[in-house]
């Protein structure tokens, strides 16, 4: 059996060779790959490399058109919303791009206690959030992993005006199989972790000390998570540290490894670009900055390459970029985010933040914007509660059937938001969006949706199929 602490699946020379073989665009090949991508079966590394070489406006638009179609086929109009809750910025690592790094004296250190975590959760519940991503620096006070487990339990325990957080996802340091089992016992949804960069020399130069310096321990984290029974994992990297094409192909190799070994790839992919961070020269002047046009090509390519996988875009990006990315493949976004511990309680204090935000809009403003562009904001967590995770989820997602479940659930959670949190104007616009979405559904899915909506309008909450 392979080691669970080594990234033996990553052949950097093969990845570099694949990038080198597609330095310039090949129109005929690219059009073949785009047609293949629209069949919803995914793409190979060679396919992805060819698409990333697109430079002409004509081929770029053909790629974008295909990505829009694939996204519509798999996800429809729904956009999943969540909020990050940073509960500690203590860290034992020395990562040159991050404000949380151990030696940075410009950041005020803070680890929230359980009462403070509960207070942050109440604020997010009052805004209408139902899904949280717990985030911490890679060091925990006192009891170590028990601090994380207590934080998860605390979030789930909070009730505010009849509402509660229905699913907690986590973004944490790599763990042992035993600790992953503890996370699973505490009812997490997705375990998320970013490799930052798959290029070993760059990884070594960016991570000077601390546990994170071990490339293989980090890159093998999902193997251990899946061995522990966590079958929904979210990967990503930090674009700007090394060549974006190499990074993307290496990430695809990581996904293929999980599919080959466990029969299921990642549940989500995050695509953050470096943003300025307090005390970091690297973050201010990234060594390999990813241009906007290339960033959109990346997102569209990923939508064709792994059509069944959620693509997450954070508030690092500004509102205009996020709007374009939503068209091309992004299916989950954060809203009203704060990246400092206690940031929701003390809205003006940012000296403990991990990075600079690009989108400062509130959840209400984001929802209003989504509705005006024909999207259905979703807070759905039904799949987690019904066991549709891992392979069970992928069996529905890969052929495009998952939207028959997620569509009705998105409408019911959106209706909850409109009734419980929205202004009268937003409610009217939202109801119009719901009616339009019902009109696009087939009779069976529409009947399910209308049944769920009737329950919500009758006073029931948290209904799903």
C-alpha cells in the first residue's frame, strides 16, 4: 500500500513537459477539446494544457461559451453562499506571503474563546447565513485539536431567532488519520486545505520554517482524510507564487490521483489569487501574478475539466471579476466576509486580517446583485444531511443529475432568506427570480420545488429533498 505521507503521484518533470508542449494555441486541437468538454466527461492533463494556451479573443470566447453551457447543465442558476469564520490567527509557520506568519509583528494575535465564537456565529445567523467555513492559522491554543473540535460544537450549538448553522466546513492544517476521524465524528461537511504551490523549489523558498515546510505532509493530507472517512475534500492553491499553468496541471494530477485511489476526486476547488497582506512584500508584488484574462481562462477551463466539482471564489476578488467568474464556472462564493478573528463583532478592526478583501459588500448586497443577474442564491445543505457525499454525490453530479436535487433545495433556502431577512424590495425581486426559475424546470422538479416552497411559506424551515 502506498505511503500516506508522500506525494508520489506528482511528477513535476512530466507536468513541466506538458506545459512546454502547449506553449502556443492550436485552434483545431482546442476546438476538439472544447467539444469534448461539453460532453461532461472531464478532460486530461494534455487537454487542460492546450486550453490554458488560449491567447486569441476568438478562441477565448468559444471556451467561455462552452463553460457557460457546462455550468448551466450541471448547476443551473444556483450559487451557493457561505461565510468564513476565522477563529484564530495563531500560527507556527513562516510563510512569506501570509500575514499570519509566526514572525509578523504587525498582526495582532487573537484566538477566540467559545463565547466569542458563539457571538460571531450569532451575527452571521442574523445576516441569514446557514453555511460556515471555520478557518484558523496553523497553531491552536492550549488543547490543540480539541480547541478546533470545541469550536465546531460551539457553532452548531448556537440558535438565534429560530435559526442555526446547518453545516460547518473547515479549513485547517494537515492532520493525522486519527485527528481526521475526530473531525468526522464532529459532523464537519468538507475538509478544505490549499497546497499553495505544487512547485517544490518555490514551496521551499516560500515556507521557511514550521510544520508547513513539509511539502509531502501537506500534499498527502487528502489521502489521510479519505482514509479516515471524510469523502468531501476541497483543494486549491495560491495563484501568483509560480507559473499558473504548471500549478493548474499539478492540481489536476492531484485530482486524478484521488479519483484513481479512492474513486472520488475533490468536492470543491478554490482559486484564490495573492492579495496584499500586512507585513508581506511577496503578497504586495507576487512573483508570478495571474492576469485577469488568464484568470478567466483558468476558471472556464476548470469548469470543463472537472464539470462536477464546485469552484469557489472568495472575496479576494472584486465584484466585477466575481460577476464574470460566476458566468464561466464559479458555483460557490463567500459574502460579507471578514478574515480576522472577531471581525464580525468588531467590524472596524482589520489589523488581525489574513489578507486584503476585494469585495466589501454585505450578504444582502451580494444577494441583491445575484438576483438582478438571474441567479438563485442557495444556502442548501441537504446533501450533507442525506448522505449524498463523496461517491454518492459524484454519481449524481457527473451526469448532471444533481441539479434535480439542488434546484428545489436552493429555492427553499432562498425563500427562507427572503421571508426572514430581506427588505420588501429585495423580497419582490427574489420572488420574481424564483418564479422565473420554476418556469425553467420540468414538471417533476417543479412539483417538488413548489411543495418545498409551500412548506416554507407556511412557516416551516430547513426543508429539503
